[in-house]
C-alpha cells in the first residue's frame, strides 16, 4: 500500500480518537449549562492537543517540535474557523447537538489531513547543486 494511503488511514484513526475526545468534552459541557460555542471550542482544544501528539508520533513518525506545534496551531486555527462556520450553520438549521460535531468533522476532515500532513511530515531535503 502506498505511503500516502497508509498515512491517511492512520490519520483517520487518530482523527476518530481525537473526535471522541472533542465530542465528550463538548457534550459534557453543554450538559452543565456552558454556552454551546464555548463548549465546542473547549472540545476543540482537547482535539487539537490529542491530534497533534498522536499525528506526530503515530501517523507521521515525527518528533513534536516547537516549529511543528506552531505550524499545527496555525492549520488548526484555520480548521477551527471552518468548523465553527459549519457548527453555526448546523445550529441555525436546528440539528440536534449530538449530530453537529460528526457532520462538521466529516465536512472539514479532508482539509485537515492536507494541512497537518504539510506541517508534520518530514521532508527530505534535496541536495543542492
């Protein structure tokens, strides 16, 4: 199997684990009366930390560095804004809380894979001529 396909499968597994963390935090916080957007954002922070570490070690076999963490944070911010738009649309049309996160993640997942791969993947430097 090609390396890109293996990475995508591993990234999907990492995404599923991180998604579960996100959704648990989100649903627990709204049960305690926390504002939906704040609860979603707190869940997203849980996702970001777990996704960065698992993607680094498991998916791309790289060491987490400050440079990679900053790149990941930048891509995660863009990804978050995409998700927040989807989240707001889902709330606006009246979807139940339990289905909002899965819908938003499904829509935004391909973008996240490309961005995280660019940030975390080790690139071999071409010899200079």
